[in-house]
């Protein structure tokens, strides 16, 4: 049976890979009618999809009202269900769940209360504390009344189940098979342009300083002369600091700047080893790094901080080494094992095989549709 569902995701980019390409894609392929409330028009790739682009003024008002200003737009379409994809819409979601017959789904991709409290440092502390606690309260309330909650990691799944969520679905941020369909394995490792890379978010918290320092250690101790790549945008201030450290150590470091997602597979496939040098912070004890799955999809050996989310997936993997976080010396030792001691060569196609056989979103689509069906039934 198919239904009408509104997906409210006007905070992030319209072509987000989680809620647009994966969740909306799976729903439309299953025959559901989807109305996508977004901030701009995404690529037209799905049937059964209506895109409702919310004007800037409306989006600004949603931030002040928790999405309640969208109530008339939502109810006029007479949906069977509504999914929200941001904590900003929790007031709207709770109102719909409590006072209408519309079933509500919440796609929770990270531990937002902790993220608000510890990482949004540009917000005054007292205000941050209030936001974090109110978000926690609304998420607890939602666990009691929502038709379903989809989460990206095991920590969130356990949290919502403890709170009484009856329909909680673990939907990790695995890549789609088609995104990495043209990527080969490490059998072509000699042709790779860069020895090491980091993909995605670039900040001091993600360990990029320790990464560049580790490159310098490899240069001094084992005479490493290869190339490293940062695939992302660290910003002008941090980027200048990283370039300065690299120059002082005489290492070849390329900073690509922001790369569109469609180019990520090609960028990664030009590298040999993917590095995840996350620091030892509460947030990183809960959410696995999405780049871990993308590295595997591109056939890269992985060197990662030994934190619970990465340990869950990589502890027994023959294509990865876990290292002590916050230490450039330990990180360099792991990188040395990968390249100088040829662990990456020995791993061969193992990371790529794990992606094809297990770590891909396609393998979860039928369970995802069943999750939505349970929440409406």
C-alpha cells in the first residue's frame, strides 16, 4: 500500500544525500506520493515527487516558530504522514502528532543536544544550554508520540528505544551503490596520485592539524616523499595554518576546497589511504564518521581514531588500523603501517567488497519502506 507523505527539509540543501537521494528516492520508487518542502529545487530525478520551494521569508519564520507557520500548507495537502529532517521542526512535528491524525516521522542523523551545547560555540553559553535542553525534551516527547524515528547510529537507536520509541529504524549513512559504481579497488594502488587523504568537514576538532603534523613525522622518520590531499574546505584561517605546517615540514599537501558530492568518488579513487583523525570528544563517541563508509566504497585502506563508533565497524576489519586519538605520533604510526609497511596493498579489494556486500544504502531500502509502513498502519 502507498501513501502521501510530506518531507520537510528546508534547512539543509535540497539535494542532500540522506533525505533526498536515499529516503525520498526509496519512497518514490515504492510508489508513494511525496511533497518535498525544500529551500531550492533539487535535480529532477524522481517521479511521484512534488517540490514545494519555501521562500526565504517563510524559511526565516520557520526558525522563529519551530515550523508551526507551515501548518496550513501541510494540512491543505491532506498527507498521511509528515517527516521532519531537522530539530528546528520539532514543535511542528509534536503539534501534528498530538492534535491531528497525521503520522509523524523524525529523521535524526546526529546527537543534536550535544552538538548544540559543545560545538555551536558562536552561540552564548546560556542560550546554548537552553537550546540543548529544550531539544532533548522535545526529542523525548517525540519518542512517545511519533510514528517512527530513523537514526544514523547505534547510540541514537539505543537512546530512543530507552525512551519508548516503538518504531525506531537504524539507517546508517552508507553511500548508494550507484554513486561509487565506477570506482575500482586497491589492485590499482600504484597508479594513485596521493598516499593519504581526509574527506569532508575540516576543523581543529576533526584532527586535521594532527594529520599534517603526522605527515611531517613520516617525512622525518622514514623519508616519506608522497602526496597528501585534504578534500574539503578548512576555511581561510585554518587553511593558511595547515599550509604553513606543511611548508615547514616540506610535505606535499593539496587542499582542494569544497567538492560537489558527485565528484567525491573520483577524488577518493585517486588516493590510497583514507584517514579519520577525530579528536576524543563526546560527539565523536556517538556518531560514526560517514567518510569511513565512503573510503571503503572507493576501495581505500582506513586509518581512524580508536573511538567507539569506528571501533564498532573497523575493530576486526583487515583493511583498517585504529590509533589513539589526539596524537600525531600515533597517527603517524598507523599511517606508516598502511603505506610503508604495505598494509594497504595487503588489504587489496577488501574495503570495496565490504561496501558492495554490506555498507551500502541500497541493501536497506526495503526495510526503510517497511519502517514507514509500520508507522502509518
